[in-house]
C-alpha cells in the first residue's frame, strides 16, 4: 500500500491529499452538525416544556381566579342582603321580646331531635312575628327581603344562655315544602365541637361561609340581632343556595380547554373532601 503510494505521480498524490482533506473536513462538519442538532433539540425541548408549564400555570391560575371572584361576588351580595334585612327591620321599628311566652317544638336541624320550650314572643315593631309555616301566607321581613333580593332570609331567636338559635321566621323550605320554622341551630354540635355560626354570633361577629341550612348547603351570612336595650336576642341570616353558585362555576370551568385534548378538573383539598373529585372530566 505504501509502496503503491510512493510510486504514484506527484499530481495524483496531490489530488488524493486534496480529496482526503475534503473528506475529513466534510466528516468533521457532519459530526459537528449532528452534535449541534442534538444540542438544539434538547434546548428546544426544554424551551417547549417551559412554555407548556407556564401555559398550564396560567390556566390553573385562571380557574382559581374564577372561583375566587365568584366567592367575592357572593360574599358582597350576602352583605348587601343583610343590609336590606337590617334596613327593613329598622323601618318596622326594630326587634323586642314580649313579656308573654309562646310554645315551640324546637327540632335540632342536624339530629332531628325535638324539645318543647316556651320563649318570649318575638316582636317586630311591637307586633308578634307569629308562627307561620305556610309559604302561601306572607311572613313580614323575610318575605320582604325575598321580594327585593330574591334570596333566602331568616330571623332566629336565642333559646337559652348556651346560645341555641331557633328559626322563628324564614322563607327557607324544608323537605315537605313548608317554611322551616321551629328548627334550630345548636350552639354545640353532636360531636361536642362549638357550632361556628353560633360561636361567631355570640362573640358579636358576623359569620360568612358555607353552612348547612335545614336540608341543603348554602353560602351564608349570619349577623347578631339585638333588642332596643342592646341584648343579644337572636340573629339574622341571608343565604344563597350553594348548588346554584356551583352550577355557574362548574359550567365555566368545563368550558376551559387545554390544548386539543386537555381539560380542567377540581379536587377537594381539605377535610372529608380531600382528594375527591368536585369537578371531573365532562362532569
């Protein structure tokens, strides 16, 4: 092989050397291009992943902001509903208790247990508010609120020193379709824990949050109710059925698209709902 190369003419040797140099250079360039292509692919993949993560973050944040905005709107609406109710009560002369007592069969809304009690009649503007359970018969104040704002309202009367709260006037219906008067919220739950609604009201605070009302979950606001002497005699309530708010949020979230096949789902984060689907794919 080497003898053959020595015997070649000079011009042929130069041609072979030139061709070899070209081949070596071409091979080096191809190797470099392959290496650079791999580097670029890896860089491009990292950039695509970063953009996808950012897009998913934006979608998630958008869904969260949707729920938060709806919550803020509901809280504001409930505060306004309480303002309407307070204004109606003040316009009718406020609340006081009668020296005469009235018999009630008070039913614990959680356990269904009942107890017979006698309480002073609750007066609004000097007139007894009554014991009306029939939706067709008008109940003052609570029906005025429903006419004006279209949502539920209740007047509670304090039953005892512990703070159990009895519904004496309401437009909330029970499972039979009648007004749920005579049901009460106990100050202490069956498990021995303080009821958060009653605990807040007894401290003179307004409670805002999710609460079980008679037979369904509502987004609620409860405010202390005092008589002319400043004594805490009960509380007033305004609420919006949680299901109606959920339906709006559920529909909006299910309309969110992530790429061609992606979707948004919601899982519970606390308590018994932790890890459970609240909104799943296609409902």
